[in-house]
C-alpha cells in the first residue's frame, strides 16, 4: 500500500507539473502576441505625417488587404494637379506628374520631395496654358521611363537612365492613321512588351473643342512591338485609366465622364480586344469625382479612383470597400511589396498603409 501511495503521489505531481507547463506556455504565447501587436502598432502609428480621410469596409474579404483604421497619410502638398504615380523599386522612391507646371516630381522617405524632371510633357518653345505636362508614367521591360506626354501629344521614353534624368525624349507613337493623338493619358504594358494606352482630350487647351484636335474620337490604342499603332476601341467619351487583370485575359478601361463607368474587354490571343461591356457602374454615387486611374492588386482586386476617392472592386465587379482622401483622386500605385498604396489626390500626395 505504501508503494501504491507513492505512485499516486508521483502521478499527481506529474499532472500538476503538466498543468503548470501548459498554463505558463499559454501566458507566454499571449505575452508574445501582445508584444508583437504592440510592435506592429508602434511601427504603423509612429509617424509625423498628417493623416486624413477614412476607410469603409463593405466586404469582409477586403480585411486581408486593408484595415478600416489604416493610416492615410499626406506625404507632400502644394501641387497643381498631381497624376501618374510610379514606384521605383531599385531606389525606393516614387515618381509622379504635376501636369500644369510640366514637371515630374520625386518623393522618398529618405529625402522627401524633390523635382525630378522639367519639362516632362511639353517641349515646345511657345508658352501654352492648360495641362501640358506628362500624365501616366510607367517602366518598359528595360526599366526605362515611359510617359504619356500631354503637350507633345505622344507616348515617349526618356532618353536617359532613371538615376540621371534628362529632358530628352524618344517618341514611341504620336499619330494614328496620319493624325496626331489628342493627349495620351494613361498606359499599361502587356507582358509581351506591347503598350496599351488611352487618348482623351484633357491635354488640349480647348479640350474636345480644341481647333488643333485631329482625331474625331477619343480612342484606346495598342502600340505593337514592331512599331505600328492599332485602334482598339473608339466609343468612349473620355477613356482614361487602363489596366490588365492579373492573368492578362481582361483589359479594364475607365471612362472619366459623368456616366461614371468602367469597361472590361476580353483580350484575344493576338492582343486585340473584344466583347467590351460595362464592368462597374458608379453613376448612382453622388460624391464628386469620376473614374480615372486604376491598378490591379495581386489579389486580383481593382483599386480605382472614382466618386468619393478610391473604390476597391473585385474581379466579379463587387464593391469591396472605399477609401476617401478628402479630395479628388487621380491615380494610384503600389510599392513593390504592396505594403503601401500611393495616391495622387489633387494638390496632395497620399499614402495608405496596407497589410
């Protein structure tokens, strides 16, 4: 009986030790989680930038990308009309256009705001009004800067390395069917190297009624690899932002007019498009702002500027959420790791923290 009692005592002691170990482990994990959460909050919230706007989550799936309390920071201000943000990963900086003063600006966490290039979209000698500067910016496969030039009415490439910018340009396309473009606005490269771009009249001093306007429509075009230009679509009043779906089987085009719609096209095997239809209709949203720039997140969701700021739309055309910056938004860009969303918002440059 004595041995049996000792065995019972040992069993009880073992159970107590196991219970103590489990309880200790539990509190240790809770402590680690709290410390991790505290670290995340500190790194996210510890910022000297002024914040603005608000975020509305309409679908739970968006929470994997964006929190409703994520910071919306004003990084820089004082622009005439900011546009065309482009993240440069091999330098950790952002380029964007300020269209009326004909400049490209540069922003980095290290140095803040700097002038990058002037002139950027109009190289003529005669002074002109309106919106002469560059608009959409992008990189080709050789990581050279390509821009939509309003004033010079063409798609062009900067004839200088990114690290040593110069206002020297090589024209990639300036005419279709012998007629000058209106003012190329936004563009996107297909993975095969072909360039798709939109051509509304915003860069013309007189807009759609400008006497120098040569094309009778506002087109969506493709610059083929061998150098020829193809008209893809001409039935939109103000084609603007343009982006491919993640698999490049769809082409999205924003129409920045009062009807507030985004179109979607099937991309054919030869690179042409077909079956154009309305993808998303925001005409019922009363807030100021029209469809403008857009980018497709790695999730497949479309971040598109529009009424009230930025609309986040699923590939199935469901509105998942909205980001308001407190002002009109023109275009946006992700950094390399999609940790941040950079937004050109009228006079401001905005940054939104993502997950």
